[in-house]
C-alpha cells in the first residue's frame, strides 16, 4: 500500500494553503461609519463646556470631544458617528445612560456624511446644560452655494416673502431657497408672517443680502427672553473645500 505523501516540490504550497484557509473564514471587522461635523453654538456667548459625542453603535468606545465654535469656518471634524448621536459631558461610554450627563440627542440626516450641528439651549429641570441638537445637511448637493436654508423651530406655520416670492414653512420644518430673488441692491426685501389661529400675523421684516458664492442659514424660533418669534441668520462664509 502506497503512502499518501506529497512531492517535496508541492510541500510549501500545501503549507501555505493550510495557513490561509482558516483566515479565509474570518470576517473583516466592520468599520465604524464616520461623519464630518461642524458644531456651532446658537448663542455665541455661551460656548458649552467640553462635550463628548457618542454613537450607540460604537460598542463601548469612548466619546470624542466635540469642537463647538461660535462661527462657521471651513474646518470639519471627522467623528466615528452613525445615525444616532448622544452628547454628554464625559468621554466614558457609560455616560450615555446617565441623564445627568446627557446634554442632547439627535438623529443625523439620511444619505449624508457631512453635517452642520447647531446646539440650541434647552430648558433643564436640574439646572445643568441641555441642548436641542439641530443637524443640517452640509454637502453642496443638499445645501448649494447661493442659497438659504430656512428652519422653522416655532410652534406656528410660517410664510416668508422675498421680494414678491412667497415660501411657506411648516412648524418644525426646513426649506431650501436656491438663488433667491433680489432687487437692484442684490438683496431681498424679507417679510415674515406666522399663522396664529388661522390668521397670518407679520412678526418680522428686514433685508437679506444674496449669499453669492456662500450660503446662509435662517432660523425662526421663539425667543425665550420675550416669548416672541424672532429670526436669526447664520452666515456660512467659509464652505469646506473652498479654501
């Protein structure tokens, strides 16, 4: 009976396959999704204390300190974040379960890897810092140059007119206005109404300069100081990729 011995010349190849076959059955570890973030404090005078961004899908990884600024420039922060984001005052992954340490939660927009994250102050029963987190798609596909993104955070539907063009925005909704109409001064005469009890009431009027090659965010909100509707503009004068 002949023994089943491999020829000497084939022995190295057989050993190589014996080594590689177990590896072929191993799956590559799934890479954590990453998101480009520009974090902005809605109230420029109240830059929050160090905050840490956590993603529930990160499986116990430490939070990453979030760079929160009082203005928008071209610098983006790459964070290992997926759909849901939790901000806390600690890098400890267990902090996401502690209400005293959690300062805000949000879900990022679908189909975008670039986000402007605005931190709006929120009421806190315990007296600590709390924020409403407002994520805005930051890609030029979703937010083109020369456009306004108008966000209605008020409890009422809004109507915005720019020159003779009208735009209605539901409560807690956003509207992209591309290449807005302008007058001879390259600006739009803006008037804003809110729907109160079925009646449209004017609450603001001003002039919005055309963004040109830049972009601008306009946020309608209930001012906590006087409980009146107000509109605040945020200019994005340094778009990522333009430097």
